[in-house]
C-alpha cells in the first residue's frame, strides 16, 4: 500500500468487484472517483471519505481496503458512497495541498477550486446516515478523532477503546488547540461557528448528516496499522447503527 501512485490506486479501484466505480469529474489531469455499494432507494446512505490531504496515504488506502473487502451484510441496512481520494494531485505529489496550493479541506466557499466543485456536486441535496472522514496527523503521538452528533449518544469512547488494541492513542487534554477527552475532540461551538461554511467537515455536519466522525491516525506508525485503525473506526460506527 505504501508508495503507490494515483494511477495504481485508480487501477485498484477499477479492479474491485461488486461495486460501481464512476468518475465524478477532473481536477486538472486527475479524475476523482466515487465507489458505490448498494442501490436500494429505501435504505439510507453512509458516506466514507479519504484523501482530502495528499500527504496522508493511509486515508485512501483505508477507503480502498473497505471497498475491496465490501460492505457485505451492512448492505442490508445501508447503501455506501465512498470517495477514495478527494485530492489526487496532492496524493500523486505527496503534498497536503492541491495543484493550486490550496488546502481543500478548508476551501468550501471558494468557487475556483475544482475539487470543491466536484464535492459540492456530489453532496448537493443529499443527507447521509453518518459520515466517516479518514485523515492522518504527522505530529500526533497517537490516534485521535473529532465527533459531531445530534439525536444520539456519541461513539468516540467506543471507537477509542477499539482502536487502542491496534495503535497508541493521543490522550493529551489539548489537541490541535482544542480540548480533548480520551482522544476525542468535540469542537467548541465558537470554533464551529468560526469555520462555518469554510471546511468540508463543517459543511457536512451543518447540511448533510447528523453524525460526523473525523479520524486522525499517527503517520509515524506503519501504514498497515493506520489502515486497521481507520477500518476499526468504521466498523464501530456502522455496528452502532445496525438494527
């Protein structure tokens, strides 16, 4: 998984079975892909995102691993939409930003960013049962996450308990300038308001889902461990929603 090119990632996506892979649009020379599992209009859809930052390779690798494994019995309750790599230029060049040197995660209001235009189009008028957004942190000593939720109990503590058997946790009381409890950050209302409309995660929670989990795996660990931590997070979230 480590060091594969965007072309190789694309080849792996097109080699998947039991899923639908379609092109959403292009950012420069690079196509952005969606992978869909399940097509029952009576069932809610869950959204899984990877590769927003190009220097976080375990993120697309985890989405690919999930798609390769398949949703299996989860499809009895949900359809799944996976966006394996929102920033293909960054992925291809090992950089956080896109070809415009823009951090697309915090550029949702911009009309001149092709990746954002594609994300807007796929999100338009859609609601998701939940969203799991895979990220990584080059500086963190362990795994942590952000969680936003309405009308339910949080899953952060359960996720942390599951991931603790896979990799270290970041249990610092302050992470990325925000208060954390056992590795779980619930962004303060004033911080959320400050970022309203700017960030993809904030827009997702404000307009497209009642439950958002953003993972951050520690990049210093082997990529296989980071992928396992991402997948463990997804398993906890899906299991909590199964009837």
